[in-house]
């Protein structure tokens, strides 16, 4: 059996005052030791080291705001925060706050590696370390396809919150695990205010923010957020115009992302924001204008990402899939690169190893869905380890394997398509 070794490059940069030189220390690449294909010994890149945590307090100003596994709109929703909830912040980055997981957020571990000490306690029983994975009741997913949050060492104690199924336990997230919330929907408060019961009236030192439903990372299920909770009077001159634009926004949100015309929406909203006759209407219009501008940026990022990764618009895809005789009739006789599957190459531990050793999977870089499971014969001379993490295209023959519910693509050709793919997929409004 061949096992995959995952080299990790650690770079540390120490910044000194100006009178000292910049020193960069780079640790050499060293392959990780071969691991078994159990959940307790899957070789993946370790989560990045975080700086020393600071503590501060946040209050949620939006309605049903998504809490995510990473500081990214593409990441998984692990829970939701309600208006006026108090959260413990531990740092901020790129418009997101890193927070201590609130009640309701949980992680997952393989039940077979936990020794139960009672209904709500257990000890890790593995020879190496146990992977802790992202859990979510909002966006359920096969745990084996979930991100690894951290690792727990032998004899580490866990707080058991429940059982997902016979193979997985829900546990309280370990101390080094954090989740994220958009900075647009929280405000800083003092420790004194954080401890105060929510029924208490705010004092002069306590900031207050209207609960206007600005829609960037606020959940639309099951309660739509198209209209604010406390909607201003829309019967006036500017209010009627805003009401018409809100209907236009609903129509745009139902369209595919590439067809949404947010620039037109923004141009209609701007005069309402600028007027002073109806200030409450102007405030709501400003919130929607902020969303429209953000969506315009997201569309630009998506277009640029498609250009980098070689993805094409839907009409071009349909053209590429047309029969050869149609392309010939159109005068297009140029050979086209064709692949049976594309995706980011990753080791797969959801299915057993095959005759060629470890099997792999191809993941869509944006949705993280598995495009295909593959196996690579050593006779091809392909350095599969060196291709892990890269966006590739493969040709091969599908094989049905006894005991495996999915087909395996036996690779005959593998091509690296974008060795310099973006580190972060484009942001999007709805997962």
C-alpha cells in the first residue's frame, strides 16, 4: 500500500525595529511520516497558528446572522446569532471577528476513538492524534468531507454534546477552535454591558444600533430578510421609490449570479440615500446600497476567478459539449482539451485503498463537492503526492469496485491545469 506524505512548509517572520535588519527564517520542507488510513491518522495540513488571543465583547445588531467556520462567505455556516446576543471576540481580520464558539456550535469526532466516561464526558484514545472536524446543523455534510479544525492528543478530555450517528459524536469545540462573524452585524460593548441582563435598558455609555436588516451575511431561511424588522414609512415620495426598488431587488436575487444587475440597483438607490426629506428611508436605502456594491465586487471577483481557473460562461460550456458534427459545421476544427473530471486533487479516506494504494478525490475548489474518486497506477509515472492541492484534469476509465458505492476513475492521463490557483475562492452571498 502506498501512503501519501504531505510536506508542510512553515514560515515565520520576525519584525524588529527599524535599526535592525529584517530576518526571515524558513524551515526546510520535511515530509510527514506515513500514516494509516484511519480517521485518527489522516495526513492533512495543520490549521494555521493564530497570534496570542485578546478578549473583548460584541453584541449582535443584525437578525439571524450567520456564524461561519472561517472568515469567508464561502465557508460553512456552523450556527446563527440573534439580535442582541453577546459574543466573546478574540481578534479581527478582513471585516470578520474571530469569536469563541457560542452555545449551539459544535465539532465532530469519530466515536470509535472516544472512551466514554459518562453521558457527557470522554477521553481520546488514539496512538497519534484525533482530528476534530467542523459540525453544523445548519449545513449538514458528510463528516469525512468536513474541514479539520484542530487535533486532540491521547487522553485529552472532551465534552460530549450528543451523537450525530453511530460513527460520530458531537462535542464542545476545543479551546483553540474559533468561529467567525461578519463585522457588519456586531458592535463593540464593554465587559460591564456584556454582563448586564438583556432586559436592562441601555445607559449613556452603551451604544445602540437600529436593527435594520442589511442583507450581506444574514440568513434568509426560514424568515426572509428582504424587509427590515422595523420598516420605515414607505408611503412618502422617497419611500414609494424605495418600495419599488425592493421589489426589483427580490427579482434580481432570483436570477443566476451572472445575470444579476446590481449596478442598476445601486444607481436607483443612490438618489434615495442622498435625499434628506425622509431620513429613515435614506438609512434603509444606504444599507441596501452597501449590499449592492458588495455584490458588484463579488461578481467581479467571480469573473476574474473564472478567467484564472479557465472556467467559461454557461453558453461556452454548452458549445463545448455540442456534438463534433455541430462544431465542424461551425468551422471550429481546433482540438479541445477534454477531461473526464476536474478538481483539486486531495487524498481520499472515505473509501478503502485499492490495488495501487491510496485513492484520491477531485474537489470543486469553490463548492468543495467531490467531482470524482480516482486511483493512479504507478506505471503512469505520475507524482501524485506532488500534485496534491493542485487543480487538475484527468482522463480515465470508470471502474465499479465491490463494497464501494461510487465508481472509481482509473486515471490514464493527469494534467495540472492551474498550478497557481487562487488561495481563496470568490465570495458569494448564499452558500
